[in-house]
C-alpha cells in the first residue's frame, strides 16, 4: 500500500461534492439580483376608479353594475385617467387626486 488511508480517499469526493453544491447555491443567488425588465406603473386608487365608474354610469345612462374600470394611469400632476367598459363600450374619465371629475368621454 502507498500509505494513504482508505478513509482519506473516500473523504476527497465528499469534499469536492460539497464544494460544487456551495458553488451552485452561490450562483443561483445572483439570478435574483438581476434587474427586473418589467416597469412599475402607478394606477389610480380604487376609490377614484369607482368614482369615475359612478359618474360615467350617471352621465351616460348605463346601469352601475355594467360599468367596469379596466385600466388607469397617472395623467398629469395629481390627475389620473381611468379607462372603463360601459355596456362593453370603451369610455374614459379624468379625475384629480381629490375625487373631482375633470372630464368623461364615450368612445
């Protein structure tokens, strides 16, 4: 025999395996740090979306349960644009942050 103990020979592959596992864990952690490709968009608060829906319902004679907000975004400083479906017809509403309706439109 060469003087190498059998227990030492079996320990080497175990150490190499642990090293590979540690390297794999370290690399998988870097993927979570990559920048997101999706951009955050600020939407109108729910109460403002519902205020727009109520106003479109009232002005255009559509039953309230038939008006559904489908999208919203910041239109300007302190104002939002809310897109709605009223009886399956696209409509829109501009509203300020205090709940004042600025305009409505029926497509």
